[in-house]
């Protein structure tokens, strides 16, 4: 029976390795960020991401064992993100997992990255545990640089996609606006900081599809509107009004996310809601979501940042549960830039 796994995540620009129990207990999680390598390009360069994963990965495997005070004898399987993501980046994690599985005579399993994000609230360590009454079913909003989707989560492997962005992800929108405003990369956290002293109603930005009777979203109109606004104002005015611009732009994204969350919770008659993915680090979104959940009498769980952003612990948790059910991947399993149709309903 699989109780504990070594887990690898390389789907985007974070290299991460963890040792995780099937119960969700995280013995160790170690990650290497590539922000500095991509910053000068103003975004993630897939080739550079793949190259850096191949440099960082094996030393991180060693570090994960060391930090957990464990050896290969203590794990019964290897889990690895194999979809969706940047294919070149996924391949590095996948071939490493396969080679390790072969040499250590362990089974391995390819895991869907988004499934990891959706079950991340169940992770536990010395500083974090989900509230005692937290369980399935719940509504989950996964918001990152690549995804903005709403799900109804009923149990392991039982996920219904309620809606998703039709175009850009919320994180991408944050990052592009930050880049255009001269704030650099990655921009989400810089907009968040800048917005703290700004007026969220100083500038008007569109809130596409906010009243639409679906769970779908669209952020490309907001991105273009942000670009037009910055061009019209010109560099001097932009510089002088950055806090107001950031606060107003951020508010437009947060308004849409909260409206869709509210609709999903109502329609699914949810009692519990989670936020996950890098954008759930946003302080304004957190504050607004907490206020909203309290008003509606909902249990809101936002995992700590280390489990919200890309990490191998969430992949290990999902993988360990699935391996304990008898699932394994064949040695010719490939990576995929997309989610499989069978992953979600
Ligand atoms: O989940 P994640 O670490 O990686 C992806 O799978 O994309 O999410 C990264 C995204 C980036 O777009 C980043 O700008 C955004 O999360 N982000 C934030 C904040 N911190 C990270 N967006 C808004 N406010 C933040 N505080
Ligand atoms: Zn992610």
C-alpha cells in the first residue's frame, strides 16, 4: 500500500520536490523559483524554464529527502505533474520521475496539475491544517498565471468544471498590466503592493461577463483597456498615479472573481469554498473573499501561500491517494499541454 511518495512538479517556472503522506502530511517541500531568469524577458520563456528545471531538479530531490530525514526506503512511489503545462518543462519532471522509478524499482504516476491545486487545502504540516469541518463537497476557484476556472469538487476524481476564462487568465492580466506600467515581472504581487495606498474607484475599467448567467469569465477586454489607459495617460501621469491605477485595475479583477464565486456558491448550494493558485495570494481578493464568505455564512479556506502557488506537495497528495487506489502510469506515459477529457466532467 502506498503511504508516502516522492513528488515532482515542473509544469511552469517553479521546480519543486516534496515528500508527502497519503494523509496530506507534508514531510518536506523544497522549491527553486526562476523569477530572476525570466525577469529580463518580462515573462516566462519555455526553453529557459525547461533548462533550469533540469539543473535544479536532482539537487532538490536530495534536499527533500534530507529535510524530511528520510531515504528512498521510506517512499513507496513517485508522483509527477504530467499535464497541463509547458511541454518542455513537463518533460524534464516526467523523464526524471521515470528514470528514478526504474532505478529505484518504484511505481510512478502522472498527475494533473489542476487537481493538485484543487485538493491543496487538505495538506498539513506543523504550521497549517485545514479547519476540522473542512471536507467535500466544495466550490473551488483556481486562479493562476495560466488558469482561471471554477469547479465543484465532490471527492477525489469527481470534479465538475463550472466555468472558466474564455481568454486570458487573471494572473496573466495582472502580469501584463504590471509590465506595461513598468512594474516588472512577476507583476501580480507588485500591483498588490502598489494598490494598497491607491483608490480602487479612481479609474474605470471594464468587468466583462460579470452579469452573464454563466460561470465563465473574460479578462482580455480588461487587459486591452488597461493598455489604452496607460497609453492615454502617458509615462509621467502613469508614474504619478500608479497606486490609483493599480488599485482600480485590481478591483476590476476582484469584482469579477467574487461575483462568479458568489454565483457558483449559490447555484451549487455550497457550504464550503476554496481559493487556490498564485493569484489567491492577492491581499485585496483575500479580504473581499473573507468579507463575502462571512456575510454568506460560508466556510472559506485559502491554503497558505506555499501550497497555493505551484508546489510538489499538492501533486504528491493527489498522487498518493490515487496510487493507494492502485493507479500507476506506464513507462511510455507522455506529457500533455492540456487537461485530459477524463480528468474533469
Ligand atoms: O500558481 P502560480 O504560482 O503559477 C502558475 O501556475 O501560474 O501563479 C502565478 C501567478 C502570476 O500571474 C502572479 O503574478 C500571480 O500568480 N500572483 C499574484 C500575486 N502573487 C502572485 N497576483 C495578484 N496578487 C498577488 N499578490
Ligand atoms: Zn499552478
